[in-house]
């Protein structure tokens, strides 16, 4: 029965939904949204949409983008996805200066803190590394080839992040585990020293985030399909605290509001000097805010920032600075009968949380109305896309229905009958390595 249900979901195409992604420049210079193969960038300083150009000689993205990220200094940006391409962009000009071809579809991407390397993970759980920079002007290398540095043994890597001090690279997968690896001085020779495994999630791990160094130490946060946000001492692999979002949502929800809903954690991000954890939950119309006490090593509930019922964020991001905002996006691609012109997203922004005299966050913050959004209609049109107004609600309603079930179908490990496994082996079309 279980095999049949999984196989039917796979055939229907539901497992292939690609959630929209958002990334804010670390210093608030720009914000990028990816939906399907479409990458949209808005210049927050110039107040205008960015025209992307490609100097790498490679192809534009032709399939769903699954990962986007800015480098630690904001000079570089990477996008990668199902077309097996990793594209490196210089954010000063928004020119693509390097296109890297992967052997498999790419599920995660990250820059080393010094900007010298980009790492990406493929659907077979292998982490690859490429040299992308090195000189004072940020010149990107065009001749280095990807080198595999470690792997997760055929488990899809869902998230990959470097620690704030650059010493470690953490990778999470759909088989419930987080691996913390020491990042070597010469990573082109591989990263073989495992610092720890953070084990405790009972379903797939969907997202991870490092805190910045605070008092000489940093910590790791994770979210997963078991509806928990967890705080880790990643040096020793020790679980410090766990917050189960189901407990609070059960109290806040109307009767039957969350019944039969998937409450997987879709994304997490840190704000207010890492004292706040913003959490996107798969069936929640809004975002949950948790207080993160790095001294007491505790997570606690603050509030839920509610949005309209048709809005469930798929990705979150924030930047550092006096005018930083919490950015969120809702959208999806690869849906049945969806055309490129229907790649509609919704962006919602929560202003920076102010602290009172006691140092506590202001609980009254709410998502901005469209009229209050910085740069207003220009920003919304650039990042959300345009569609006939009469069709917007229809498209977004379909996206909403898909998002409520898509993450589990993408990341829950599937069980197949022996016959079905043999059929899948015969139908594989993986790109073969040419000798």
C-alpha cells in the first residue's frame, strides 16, 4: 500500500515541484528571487530591476533553480538547479562570469567565507568544490574543474552552509542527519575530517543555519520534516534544545485548522544579531518567530507573524545593517499545465525588529502592505512577475495547494517494491562520465 501511494505521487509529478527561493545581499544592496529557471534581481540602492548578462559562454538556466546564495562579502552570487548548471555571478555588474556543469542535478550551493571556492551538492549526495576567486579584484577562475571533496552516500543533500569562522562546512540530508566537516586549508585534495554528526531529527532535515560568533563560540540551527527547530553544539554534535512548532500552532489554531496538514519546516533564518529565528512552516500562512538565547542555549516562542491565508512562504532571507528586513517569498514551478508566463511569486517583507529597553524584540511587527514596501510597485513587479490579474488568484491558489504537500513528497525517502526498483534502474538517464 505504501509503495503504491508513493509511486502514484511520483507519476503525478507532485514530487517535482520547485519552491521559489529568495536571497538578500548580506549588506542590503540587492535581493534576488528564483522561480523555475527564472532569476530576478532588484537593486535596492539604485531602486531598479537588474538586467542580467552572461560573459561565461554558458547557457542560461533551462530548468528549475534549486539553490541560490550570496557569498559572505556579497561580491559573488551563485544559482544552481535541475539543469545541472552552477552559475557564478559578480554582483557589482550582475554578469555571469562562470558556468560550471555538474554530472547530476544540483540541490545545494555555498561559497567559502574567503570567497575562494564555491561548493555544490548533487542529487547523489556528493559535494563538489571549484576554485572561483583569489586576487584582490575578485577575479573569477575560469579553468578549474569541480573536485569531489566528500559525500553523503546517495542521500540527497538539502542544505549546505559554512560556519561564520570558515572552519566548518555543514551539510544536511533527507536521511535525518547533519554532517559537520572540517574545511581544510587545501580543499582541492578533499575534506576528509569529520568534526561531528548532529543526530536527532526523526524525519528529513530541510534547512540549517549557523549563528555568528558570539563570545568566541557559534552554534548550528536546523529545521526538518519532524516539525522541530533544533539548536546544536556542532563542535561536539550535541543537541542543546528542541522546539516543536506543533505544540504552539495547536494552541493558536482554530479547531481543525491544522488537521491533516504537513507542518514540516520549510526554511529558517536568523535576525537581530542571531537573537531571533524566523521559521517558515509548510502549512502556516505566515512566519513563526523564536527567541534564540545563545547564552542559556534555549529556543522559545515569541509570536506568529500572520499573513493572508493564501500566503505560505517557501523561502526566507535577511541581511545585516540598520535597514535590514526579513524577506520571504511564496511560489513554485514545475506544476502541471504551468507555463513560463505563469511563474508568479509573492514577496512579503517584515521590517527589522526593534528592541525595547530590556533588549526584547518588539512583538508588534507585521508584514508590510504592498504600498509600504521599499521601492513599491517597481520592486514588486520585478520580483513577483506579471500575470493577467484575472488569472493571478487561480495560479496562486494552485501554488498554495501544491505547497501544502510538496516538501514531504520531495524529501521523504521513498520505499519501492523490488519490481519497481528494477524498473527505475532500467529507466535511469543519469549523465555518464566520459573516459
